């Protein structure tokens, strides 16, 4: 995006090789913003989907994580 901001996204689909039509999906997106030369502030949104999770389980989960990254050189 800019010299101090980075956006990354990733989508992966995992097919079930034993059961046609079943799959899992993972979508991750993260944003990193440089606060100074050695510190980054990060925010990540992760979405997990399973079309056949089993009895009594949810099909989807959503996770939001923030953090600080320290670069050691």
C-alpha cells in the first residue's frame, strides 16, 4: 500500500479427498503499520469455514488478533 503500510491476504481451500463435496476454507487478511523503524502494529482477521464440521459444531469461526512486532536486526 505505502512504504509504512502492508496489506496481505490469503485464501486456501482444502478438499476432502474421501468425501466428494466436503471441504474446508481458510481466509486470512492482515494489516501492518510501521510505528517507527523497529516497531509495527498489526491487525489480522481470520475466517475459517468447514461445510461438514460434525454434529453440534459451528461451520464457521471468525478471529481478530492485534499485536506489536519488534524487528531485531
